C-alpha cells in the first residue's frame, strides 16, 4: 500500500471530507493514485469518494493527473464509479 495513501486513510471519510479536500488539499496526481490504491485495497467508499472528487475537479477545468492519458483516467474513474454505484 502506498505510504501517502495509508497516512491519508486515517482522516475522516465521508462526503463532507471529500468536498473539503477538493478545495483545500487537491492534488489530482495523489488523488488518482489514492483512488487506485483504495480500489486495490477494496476500500470502496474511499475509492468512490476520490473518484467523485477527481471527476468534479476535471469537470471544472482542473488539470489531469500525469500518471496516465486523459482517456485512461476517465475510463478508470468511470469504472470505479460503476463498481461502487451501490454506495451512492
């Protein structure tokens, strides 16, 4: 597990936290990595929250994470949201 993700996981989880993170602490590169790590760890609630934050960030003109192509990032984000739709 990514050390940054492990440290960030100790924060409160919930929609309020993710809305705050978007404005105070947004790093789309780290958010994307954390989303994939959460998915690998089967932490669906966190993966979904991070996917929603990243999707909103991109929809509002934010830059794409550098780890992958925009198409791949959009595909991964959509897949996380589809897999976790039951949490909505």
